[in-house]
């Protein structure tokens, strides 16, 4: 139980997941690996040929977003390491969890519904289906009554 993998994209749900993951890591003395997946498929669909320039920009953005998360972890006194991978988010999350032998995957719930959920599908649902380790989905506290 010494490694947690946090799937992080800088969104509000991811920030809530970061809070929970850092609190949990502190309690159990675990290290957090904060993973940002650059979605190559989405980039290719948007920009046609997946050019080096766009890849570079996406990687820079990923590092910027991770920097903020790393600072939050440091503030809480939690050991953290950033990981940037390019690929399909759900697959990469599961792959990295296996590679680092994470005890658990932590991720935020985006809460898409209706047609958007149908079109996008849920990364967290795919991760739950594909992963052989526990997955903690952190819901947005705003939705709690």
C-alpha cells in the first residue's frame, strides 16, 4: 500500500481527487504518482497529422498542470512523482498502475450525463473495467447533499 496512482488533468474533479489522494497518502505513508495522459487520439482527430509541434505543446501543458499538483502534494508533506504519458487515457492509467505496481488508482468523477456521456464514455468506467487493482472515484463535493 505504499504507492498510489492519481490520474490528473487539472480539472475541478481532478483537484478534488488530488485532495483525497494526498490525505490518504499522508495517512498510510504512501508515495503518489501523479499521471497526466496526453490524449494522442483526441489530438490527432483535432489536428490531423499528429505533428511534433503540437505534441511538444501538449507535453508543455501537461508539465504545467502537473507542477501545480506537485506543489499541492509537497505542501501536504507527501512524496510525489510526476508522470506524463501519451496515449488513450484509460489504457495508459491502467498500464502505468501496473508498471509502478500501484496499490490503488485514484481519479475524479467528471459527472458527464446524457448524450455527452454516451459520446465520450467515461474514462473512470473503463479504468474500473480494465484494472486489476482497486479504483477510488472521488465525487465532486458540490454534488453531496
